[in-house]
């Protein structure tokens, strides 16, 4: 059983060869990630990359009118701060903690140094960047062409993949903000899923009662994102 906090709770860090991980351990800093904490804001210099372990971070864009929508979510499968190793130190979107938990952070100078060595960390980060781009593209398609109920199923399943044993603490207002839809639309969609016996919603808590039910109702976007992540890391064997 894993200790309460360990870097190998993050898939990318766990996939590093032992020698490469050893080089990072002195620089990795465990940090609590409370709900709503803002990690990055548009145009602001990023200081750290974050490797989530038990939290989920939402990458989202806020328009001039104040409307917002999530472009991707990052959990223990990935890293927040791809701009740091993709050639830029700022981003046009925001990163905010969607589900509270913890993460390990790495200062930008160490990240760039290790990435530029061209070893295992570089290969893993580039593969993850491709998976993240797939998620962003599929989210755009999903938001344009699929129902709010399907989008909600996709979001719930992706959340369950990252935190399988957690009841979700999430208000309908926050879900609506992430999906970029009206709160009433989320209320209606959640009500239909609850009436079907797939979820239970109460006072900002969502419990999934039937994962199979969500999988039957979700659009293909969930499968596309999941399969691409599995394909890109099919030859990687994480260690504990």
C-alpha cells in the first residue's frame, strides 16, 4: 500500500527509471492543493510545474465577458505547466484546483534543465503533451456537438479515472462553469442521471452509483481521450 504522500502516486513520476526519479526527488516539493486555488493566470510568468497526486486541476479559459469553459483536466496521469517545456513561460488560460488534494511541484529552472538533458523525463513529458492536446481538441468537439448530459457523463468518468475511490465534492455552479453551459442545463442533466440511478446528488456532493450507466450514456469523446493516453504510454511500466 502506498504511503500517504509519495511522488509515485503521479503516473509520470512513477514511470521514470529509478535513477532519473532519484535526481528529481531533492527538488520535488509536496504541496496541498485546496479547492479553488489558482495555479496559473493568463500572461503571468509560471514559476512551477505541478504533478498532481490526489487532486485534479482544471485548465480553463475566461472570456472578456466573464464566461468560462474548461479546455482540459489534469490529474495524477499528468503535469500542469506544459508551456514551461514547450517553449513558453506563460499561457493564455488559467489553471485552478477543481478537486482538492495534493501535488508535487518542481521549479521551472529544474524542469527545463532535466527536460533539456533529453532523457526519460523529456520523452514522457512530450507524450503527455500530445495526450493533453488530444483532450483539448476532443473537449472542443464535445462542447459543440454533444448534449450536456453526455458532457456531464464524460466529465464524471474522467474524474473517476483519476480518483476512483472519492465522492466528488462539486457544486452544479462549478460544473456549469467548467462545461461552459447554464446552471439550469446541468441541473436538468444531473436530474436525468439521478432518476436513471446512475448518480446521487446532494448538497454539492456527487456519488456515482453506476459507472456502467454513465459509460452507456457518454459520447465517444471519453473513449477517444482514454485510448490515446493508453496508446501513448502502452510501453511504459510505472514502478511503485
